[in-house]
C-alpha cells in the first residue's frame, strides 16, 4: 500500500462524504451485498474485529487525492473495531483512521453501464493493497469477455485470477460464491458465504424455516406413533 501523506496533513472522517453520491443503477448492487451483511451480523455477532460495508466510500492515500474515495459495492475488513469508539456507525471508511488497515476483500457487481471494474477499479484496489478483489457479472459477462464470477488475489503486487468456487479466503475463514435460492418469493441466483467444507451458511430466515420444518416432521412422526407432540 502506498502512503504518500503524513496523517497530520489528512482530513478527518467527519469532514468527508460517506460515498460518491452516484446512485446504483440496479437493485442487486444493494440487495446482494446486504444479504451478505445480514448473514455476517448473525454469524459473527459476538466478534468485534470486523467491518462489512455496502456502498461506502473508502478514503485512502494510495491515489492522487485522499479526499476522493473509491466506493466498492461492498467490502470486508478484518482486524478493525466493529464499531469505532464513541460512534454508533461509520459515515465512511478512512484508512488512516483505521490503523492503516485496508479492506481484505472488495466486491463489485457489474451493471448495464460498464464502470471500469476490470481496469480502473482493479488498479485502485491493487495500489491500495486489497488482497481479494471479486467481480460478479451475471448478466454482461459475455459483453465484457469475462466470467460471471471472478476472484482476483494480490500476489507479489499484481492481481492473479483464481480458480474454484465458492472461493475460500483463509484470512476471513469464509468462502464466497453463488447459489440458487429464493428471495422475495423469487427463485434466483444469489451470493452467499460458505464454510471450509463448502456448506452454505444460512440466513436467519432460512434457519428459522429449517427448524420449523424439522419440528413439524417430528410432530408428524409422533402422531403416527400415537403420541401427542404437545405433551412431549
């Protein structure tokens, strides 16, 4: 990571906007990252050393102007406070106020209007030192001559395309990948977290539905045996 300015010369987070104020051009750019965030909120509810953000500005000193952020569709940082002291939430992610901890992973969702995910943003994340850069491009991958889901890892200062999905990130203890699921009553492709065995980590709603289904099957079995499940 390039550090070009002294911290005393840099603005504080309170002086900086939280994003670039450019609206997303499709709902998936908010929906899919937020599903990932909801799962982490449950999975890591007792951990205080991580931060996952959706459409939040990341201010850094690896570019020409520290007041100009890069805004991933989502990013994950490990080794930073879940909540900064005295603050209920971050307005933005200011690297020089996070002990110079850069995001471990950034996620970009490609939309109908190409946004430089494969060139401009890749170069920014490379200079910043983001270890994993993930590009999800389910609709326009043929147009862009790429694959629908690509993971790049920073190796010796350069991004190298990785193989395997879901892709395991050792530093996070999680894998990220695609799956078919139901959301809002619609069957569709979604992004999810997976464990080391490749098993998807369920959302809270899915866990509740699974528990209810298991309870109903148990009750039905008890009734078959002549037992009243309400008395067991």
